[in-house]
C-alpha cells in the first residue's frame, strides 16, 4: 500500500481505496437508536441556485455561524490544487452517472438505501474535498452535491436518504453546505484518538491516557458531537455518526470502554444513527446469527460475514449493514454491481458510501497497530461488555 503525508490531525488507516475488494473508507457499525422518525425531503423542484462567492448566501445567521466553526477558507495554505473532476461535477458533468447509479440501486432492490455521499469533505485527503475547489468558486462542492442528489432523486421508485458528513476539527463547513432541501441526515466522524499536543492522545499529569479529556474534545471541537447536535436542531435533520470506534494505534485511546458507553449514550439521547468501525475487528461468519432483531443496529465489516460476526458478539441479528463503492473509480454499473451483489440476499438494509468524484491520490495508512493483526473486539471483554450493555439498555428504554 502506498502512502502519502498524513493530513493534519488525521494519520488514519485507510485500507483499500485502490481496490474495490476493500470497499472501505468510512465505515463501521451502525447503531441506530430509534426514537424519532427520519423524514426525507422531496426532490427540489427549483433549478440549482447560481454559483456565488459562497454557498452560505441563503443560510440563516445561526446556522451560518455554526457552519463557520473550524479553519476558515481565508487561512494560509487553506486552498489546495483544484480538482478538475470536482469542478466538472459542479457543472453537471457526472449527472448521467449518478442517475444510472440510482436506477441500478432501484433495480437491485436498494431504492431505500442511505447514501453517504462525498464524505469528510472538510478534510483535505479526498479529491472531493471542499479545499480542492477553485479559490474563486468555493462552493463547487455544494454544487456538485446538488447535481448528484438531483440526478439520483429523478429516478422513479427511489426513496434514497442522503447523508452529509464532515470531519471534526478541520475546515469550516460553510462552503460545503448544499442546503437543507438537498440533505436528509447530517453527520460527523468520531474516533477515540488524538486530542493532545502534536497529534497525540491526551495524557494526565501522571502520564496515563486521559480518556475524560479526550471525551471533552469529542464533545466541544468544531464538527464534534455538540456541534452536530446543534446542526441537527437548526436544520431539523436527524444526526448520524457514520464512523466511530476504538483505536489501538500509538495515537489512540486503546482499551477504553468508557468511550463506547459514552458514545452509545449520546446516540440514544440524540436519537442518532451511529456507525462503528468493525472491519477486521470481529471473526466473520457466513450465517446470519440467531437471536432477536437488534433494531437499528448494524455494521460495516467488509462484507456480510463481518456484519454477521458482530451480531454474534452482541447476541442478536443486526438490522443495518454498510458498504462502499470503490473510491478510485468513477460511479458506474461496473464499479457498483459487484458491491451490491454481495448484499442482495444478505438480509440487511444498506448504507452505501459513494464518492462524489474518483479518488486519485494514494491512501495514507498511518502507524501500524501493535501486534501482527488488528485488534479483536472479543479480546477486550470490558469493551465488549460496555457495547452489549449499551445496546440492550437502549432496547429496554
């Protein structure tokens, strides 16, 4: 696997963006805590608004102030080399591709999929990053998003929901906001890593990992959980965490059951969707596990067997599963069909990660986890017990 320099604040494992088999770049377990209905906005009937100096022109002041939290687009070295593919998508060049993807999803029985489109655009590690718009057209990501959503919503029989996901502690999202009528769910990604000086995990005065300090940052940083809760309130869109999980890298929180307990509590309190990263962290199983339906729970496990494996650990049958189209290929039948085929008879509701434009930069892997294999959730009984307790506590309430 090739490497690139770590993005500031994100020395992150990203296996498989150059191979469709990995189907990864933002995934995990879905923990959907039911409690309020998720409504879908009907397709916009008006034409796309004209491109202006910012996509925030029609945003209410309170929402605009929230979306401006984070590194502003006036910061030094904010803008990167523009992505020609993103500029073209903003002008509608990929509309036919997204319309064809919508038709394929409907044909294959996934007309109700949640589409995690162009994720983590506030970072700089994807070709669809808002920072790769031309300086003179900072809202090109939002325009590209609108084109993709309009194209997919134009397909008869669809009832897709589109998930708009930032990355916390990075760029302000004001230029990337496409407007409430183009978004069905709002999200951010949360891992138990970083938080201290020089991109290290916070430590106490005695040198121990400071899980409490890290949790305070998870709540309060731009794009963090408090930010997401406010965004959900201001827009009326349900919240989602399409990536969250433990981290056993040298910069992670290691075995931190309190992180799992706190995250599950937050998800339940905010009636939010949560996606835990479980790929390579459970033993795959080919059979859907017996036991009760764990309504609202799911997993990204690299395929159905990984989702089954998490269900076995948690003691029931998961409802949701997440998968990803290859990041390094244009959206097409040939790239999507192999992904969809794995899920047609799997018995899970699909959440599908879709790149806004193809990824052309190498993936960064980050420092290796200790030991020859990624951590196994079953090897940490305290963390697994916290997961089980949090899941079943939500089911009882």
